[in-house]
C-alpha cells in the first residue's frame, strides 16, 4: 500500500463533521444525526475520521479520567490534606454507580464507538463510488484505523467494567454491551466476557488485514498496524494468552522497519535534556507508537493538573495528590527515571509540605509558552509497555523462559539507567514482584496499576491487595485503607443511568449493589 499523506489540519475540524450523541445506549439514532447529510465523499470520510480522533481527546478518556482514576484509586498516590476533593470518592474507595468520573468514562467510550459504527456503516458506499485507485486504498486504510479504534474502546470498557479474564470461566462472566450498528436498534444485554473479547479480536483481525507496516512510525497521531499489534499484545496479556502476547509484542519490538526504539535516559538530546526527558517535555519520541495529537488550539484534559496545580498563584504548588513513599523507594539511585518523573518542591499549603511531586506531566513546553499549563499529549501505546508485556508472558507461559524475560527487562532498564546499569535477573520465585515493580517504575500514573492488580489477583502479594500507611500531610480519610482482592470495586459499577434508562436490560455489576 501507499504511504498516506495525512492532512493534520483536518484533525481540528470537529465542528464540521462531528455530531451530538447522548451517552446512554438507548439513544434514538435519528435524534443524533441526519444521515443523509454526512459521509458521502472521500473528503467527508477523511474529515469524519478526524472527528473521531478529536473525540478521543476528551478529558473523560486518555487525557483525564480513564488514565488517572485507576491509578489514584490504587496505591500509587496519597491525597494531600487540604486538597480540592477531586477524585476524592475514588481515592477513598467510596465509588457508587452515580460517580461522575465512572459515568463519564463509560459514556465517552460508547460515544466514540457509535461514531466508529456510523463510519463503518457508510464507508463501503463511499468506496464503491470511487474511481481513483489511490482513494480506494486510502479509504480501506481508514477502515483499518476505525476498526482499531473500536477495538481499543471496547477493550477499555472490558478492562474497567468487567472482572479479570479467566479462560476457564470467561463464558459465564458478564462482558459489555456490544454495539455494531448505528442506524438500527440493537439490544442492550451484556455479552459474555469471552464473547466481548472475541469481538475485540475480530475487530483487530480486520484492522491488521487492512493496515500495513508502510505507515508505521513513531509518535504517530493516527492508528497504524503497529498500534493494532500493540493493542493485540495488551489484550492477549489480559486474556492470559501468553503465546499471542509474545507474538504480537514481538511484532512491535522486532519491527521489520525498526520503526521504534526506546528513548535513552542517559543519552543527551539537547544540552539540558535526554531523549527520555524530551519525550515528556515535548511529547515526541522514537518509542511512542501512538499518541493522541494535541495542538495549542485543540487539546484535551490536563494530566498534570492534580499533581502540580501551580497556576493558583504561579509561585507555589497545590497538588491534590503526591506520590506514595513506597513508589519513590522503588527507584535506585542510578535509575534516571526518578529525576524525569519527580521533583522535590515546596507546596503552598499551610502545612508547608515539601515532597517529590509528579512532574512527568508538568506539561508540553510549547503549550506552556502559550500559557497552557499541565497539558501533555496522552501516549496510550509506548514501546516500553511491549517489553513489559513480553517479559511477563515469557514468565507465565506453559514453559517459562526466565532468561528471555530477564533480557527484555534488562533492555528496558538499560535505556533508563546510568550507563552500564539496569541488569536484572528473573526467577520463578521473584518474577511477579520484579515485573510488578518495574511496571510501576516505568508506567507510573499512566493508568495501569488498578487493572494490573485485578488481573494478577492472588498471584501478587498472596492476594492480600494493598494497605495504605499514612505519610506526611496526607489526608486522614483513606490514608489507612486496606483493600483486599475480594473487593468488588476492582470492577467499576455500571453507571446508574444505564441501568435505569427506559427499556434497558443492562445487567449490573457486584459493585452496583
């Protein structure tokens, strides 16, 4: 296939191509869009796809709730005495079906899915009208992108609102409501967990058929075959399909074009920052597989807001949450990620807390120069995660290969440590703790921790979950919380409005009760 030349200006043309959509699954299609007015031409298809990408910028998704809520709910941060109470119920595990953040994530994911369904309903008709081969090829490729986006959204819904996947019981567990159509009514029953994941895999199969390696490249704001492979590897990990996790992560790590490489934390990119620093300061790096593209005139949520909040008076910081001490203790003195992620700063609170604050999301420097604070582009797929996926799969396959797993973690860590450091050895006795710790060090506050704890279950920490111990100036409520793996809130409740909407047959979770 050809290399696509994308018009990035289309990315901001949301008003011209997007349509309103209620969050509930029981929407009446004709109330949302006049179908005869949309998606008839090649140009409209391209613009509509740009509208789907723009929808994914929203603060309920990767630039906000979907990324931050799971890690705030887990054991990675502490609420500061005097905080704004943002995410307060989530941090204190007082989560109800009426929780605004939980409902917003659910609605936003189904909103993107509905747009994907509309695109897929109309696109074959657009293709049939084309007489230029290049347009037909491009539209087929766009279909592949949309299948990848829909698979991603469904995989996120499953991860948030379903139990951990067990191959032995998945056919008897609740999955999600699968919608494939826009214009025709469909039922609102939840599929089984098994069938839900099979649907994701079928979308990925279509995506991988339509996409190719020609358009793979780092820091890509468009879905590519590499992004589909990265998602497939993650899904396989959650499904405990270790061989497939290895196969698909290897397709990215060992890319035939060598499209991606880890960003070195020890190699200087400029006089003041390493390649790894540059990734967080400017949202550009050779290890970013797919990013949600922001501009200073079109962007989503502010990931750093609640960890810094320095624009109250432009002098002091008023973080809602600060890193847990146990997380800070995980980093060795030669691990350069620490300085890239954390900075010791004075807060403006009356208690005068001085603490290593999370500056990983300090904000894109180009945005800061435009007086836009705390905004960083989300990076849902990075090469680092693929190394972590493959290492864990090597350890958990029927015949474990701790040597290959150790090599993968060593490769990742050597890109993050001072020159000559980072070697690690995994064994049957230590692998889960080592991998769990490395996932925290590398993926801190990128939205993985709660779901990792859920899928590991009794394998991690003997199934004891976690206990918070109060730390300096932490909020009393929640600082001594003990959460066992039996807690139903490892599965988010289905939003109450979905349960109660007229004609709904959406079954609740245990956490709804």
